[in-house]
């Protein structure tokens, strides 16, 4: 669907929940559609991660990427810090040194429980990755490891839909109805909380 077609479908579907004649500004519909698009990406990530459906649905926003040097020195756990692209929403399929060693995402609890466990701590078969800050990832390896490059695939934030500028969703049209449904769910929550739904006079 084009952005305008998504606008029309949004209004049509919204009538299933609200029987009033609606007066919703185009800029508000853009906002709802873009938020619906974000919620849909999050839903797909949570529900289908690791499955073929994940890659099928998100193919238009999956970006393979390789970093060849750390952005800043050393992290709080002694690993190297790597600067993730600013448009990355999620990072998947991680490895280092030209895909020779896989990278396992871990949190602080896992780190503290297993940092001294010889069967789980980083080794030549796997290393750890922790989030140091919003866009800085810390790669934690074993003693003597040199990380020459860090490869991953990331789910980028989809570009914004613009009805006014005729900028269509970059997500495949196969999933536009699902995005619109998410947009409507979000719009209904906003209207119920704010009580700001306007009707035509």
C-alpha cells in the first residue's frame, strides 16, 4: 500500500471500533502509522526471532554490517567497546574475526553467575557481548584474544511513513494490514487515555 492507501485503510478499520464520524488530522494518522510500524517490528522480533518468518517479514530492514575497529577503549568488564550504527533497533547473528567465533548476548546476571565458570565463560568457541550503553556494545573474550572485526546483522529502525510527502512504508506490503492494526491499537489507547477524540461537526 502507498502511504495514502494506508491512511484510508486506517480510517476504515478504525470505524470498526468507533461509530462516530472522525476528524483526525493527517499528521496524527502519520504518527499512529509510524508508531504502529515500530510496534510491528518489535512484535516480529519478539515472536519470530530465530525462525524463518523473522527474516521473511523483516527482510527490508535487515542490514549486514561489519566493524573493523573498536569505537572506544575498554568496557567496565574488561572487554572492547564497539559503536553500533545509530539506526540499529536490534542486533542479531553476531560473530567476530570473519565469522570464526560466534558472539553470545548476555546480561549482568548471566555475567556474574558464569564469569568464573570454565564451561560457560568466553572461550575460542564463543565470546560474550553486553550492552554498555545505548549504542556501545562490549565484547568480552578470553585471555589473549584479539578481535579484528565484529560482524552482525541488525534490524534498523524503518524509515518514517509520510502521507504529506508520499513516502511509503519500506516494510513489504504483505504486512501493511498488520502494521495498520498495531497503529489502531495504539491510537485507541491514546484516545482512551487523553479523551481527545474529535468528531466532525
